[in-house]
C-alpha cells in the first residue's frame, strides 16, 4: 500500500474542504447540494464523504428491500403533523425539500415514482438500489470523493487556531487525518448497528457540551407475555384488518385500522409503529401500556352477538367461530389468550361478552424491543443546541443532520423525507457560512 494513502487530507486549492461523516441519505443529499454551483463563477467546495462501512447507504438499501417508501402524498399540513412536537422545526426543513420536491429530485436521476393506494410514494421499480446507483454516479461525476472503511474517532469538533477541524479516522491500513474547513456529521441514530448506525457519536458530542437526548427505540415492536402455545404456533403470523386503540396518555385516543405481525415476543408492524412513540412514552412512565385490538373492525358488536348466539349443533367451537364470525387461525388463537379453561368456557357461553372481546381484545405491552431492532431512533442532538441552519452552537463550523437529531416520525416516507431535507438545510447553511472565509 503506497504511503500516500495515509497522507493527511488537506485543502489543495482555494475552495474550502468539507468533511461529511456518514454516507447515508442525509450526508449524500448534503454532498450533492454542496457541489452544485449556484453561479457560473462560483467554485464549489471540495467535498469528502467518510463512512465506517465498506459501501454507501447500507440502511437505505435495507429500507428498500420491501419497496423503497420514499415519501408520502398526503396534504402538506397533515404531513407536517406527523412529526409531533418537533413539527415546527421539521416544517422549516420541508420548506427547503418537501415531498413533491423529493419526487422531482428522484426524477432528475431517471427514477419515476408513483403513489400507492395508501398514499405512500415508491419508485416504479420498487427498489432502492437503482436510485442509489444513479445517485452515486451523479455525485462522483460532480466530484464528491468517498472514503469507505474510515471510522471517525470523535475528534476535531473544535477548530484549531487556523480554523481547521482535524478529524482522525481509523482505516484498515492505518490512521488518516482530514483537515476540514467545515464538518457535517450525518451519523444516523443507534438502530441496526451492524449497518453503521451505532450511536458512538453520543460521547464525543456530549464531551464538548452538546446536549443529547437519550436514544430510544422508534418505530419499534413491543413485548407481551404470550403463552408458549401462542408464540410457538403463530409467531410470524400477520394480523390483517385489525384496529388498534389506545387512550392511556391523556392525549386524543389513538384509533387506527391497519396491519401488524404477531411475533414470538409480542407485536410489530406498521400499525404498531404508527403508535410506537406514544406507547413507548407510556411504558417509560407507567411500566406497562394497555391497548385493545379489534379483531373484526368491519362487524358491529350487535352483529357478532347475534351470529354467535346461533346454535352450533355438533360443530366445535373453532368451527362455530369460523362460520359465524369469520375468526380462525391467529385471530382465534388471540381470542383465547390469557384465559384458562374455566374462563374460556364461561366466555363462550355468553355471546355478548364474547362479541365484546372480539371487538376490544385487551392486551398489555410490557416492554419495547431493543433499540438495535428498531427501524429508527428517537432522541439525539437537541435541536435547541443547533442554529436554524443545523450548526452546533457549541462547535462553530460543525453541522449535524439526519436521524442523529432529536426528532422522530412514523414509517410511511416521513422519516426519509425529513432526513434528506435536513441534509439540504445543513448544506445551504454551510455554504453561507463559508462565503466570507
């Protein structure tokens, strides 16, 4: 290996050198906007992207395995409301890169998008890889330089006497130092550590006085005390067309139709993720969280009571439930969960009570699944410690973007849209900050 590989990375021309640490969607979007000249006479900055992983956008590719949900087509006011208490701050990011702008950007890469029946927006190919390939090709053509297998060591957050940030990286071939005029940290949260988002940045930022809210699971599954029989027989079974209700936190009741999956330890899936922030906070505050599941949301209690009261003759109760209520498989298994033989016998002899249980099956969530299993992360760098352009107030010349910031969103395209928008906001502010330097 030539010695030049380990030479420090320094500015070699009049243009400022920018180091982006993290090759996910926020970092890549920032790199693109930093290299795009806004005037013919402007010299764009020299942009270097560093990442600890062997390749770019690993979590982005994982998100696209089932069809990349790029954004959502619902009206913007409703879209913004998905960001909860951070909606005002995220709304400012979306003014820079909103849902339609993101679709337009994808089109410039030759990726046509479409709106699904649920309002979610997908690439026509339903894959992340073609978009990522086209994006990387554009970035390389624009002169962005990539440094893979470079793990940042947490230094360089304070500029030296020359206004330079000396960032140290460990590589398979030895240490490398980058002397940057400005730095963007786009290191992700702390879920799916094997893909690069391990939260290792918390310590270095905290040490220089940056406020960091505790990292917690977002869009995560929850544990329930299933019986061994239910867990063994139905783990992995989808629960389609069910309604989740929750009203234990003093807010407006959560009441939504959707789908989830029964796992060996509890429940996960889009319907659960939609409520996960509120469920998580209730669990943290109370140690438990009670919800109900409507197993047959398209039938009323009265309809079910009448149907279940019909004589079953020689049919088993399993067949009676299937014929009269349409309940079988995992839903029928859930109906009996938590009841001993005596309680079950009493229930099936009372059609009104059985109908009520079908319509409002009580479930108690006992814990969140581990952070590393979550789709995304709540908590992170407190927005109050950032300027409106996402520069760290305790560390001039250093910006943060993406999921490492203290905000969260449900699945459905909201998370990815805001991540990429924050990258653009940071890039625009970096360019403004560097102009007089």
